[in-house]
């Protein structure tokens, strides 16, 4: 599905980089824990505008002269995380550090 079709029904602010939440079973996190407990997994998603400041203008000039390698585009990433605690199927507590995002920003 094209990006335009995916975002056709969304308002512009829904496409911006922001914190989102999804309810998941711990066993579906892919970390090897056997637990049916459900947690709120928070993640960052959305688009990041390309800002054309002085730094970016200088990078463009250096790229044209082949002085440097092309930097990546800014992307929506967590800037802060929170730990998540849960009970496994054997009734043992586990705490996973920095599992869920708590703040997002466009990082370039």
C-alpha cells in the first residue's frame, strides 16, 4: 500500500512524529518471556520534516563536492524510555529496562 493511501484518512497531526501505544501480551514482545500478561507497549511513529537550516545547507554543498557521505533523513525515534514490570506464567516478577518509549522526537 502506498504511503499516500495509508495516510488518506488521517489528519495531518496524526502523521506527525509522536508517542503511540499498543496493548500486547508479554510473550508477543519477542524477548523470550512466557507470560499472558498484557502491557501497554509505547513506541514512536510518524513522519519528520526535513528542515533546511544552515547546517543542512552546508551539508548539501559538501555532498555536491563529494567531501562527505550522505547523512540519513531525520526519523521518529524514542528520546526517553521507561522500564516495564510484569508477572510471568510461573508467577515470577520481571523488570525489563528501557522497553517502552516515553518521549519521541525527530532525530537526524
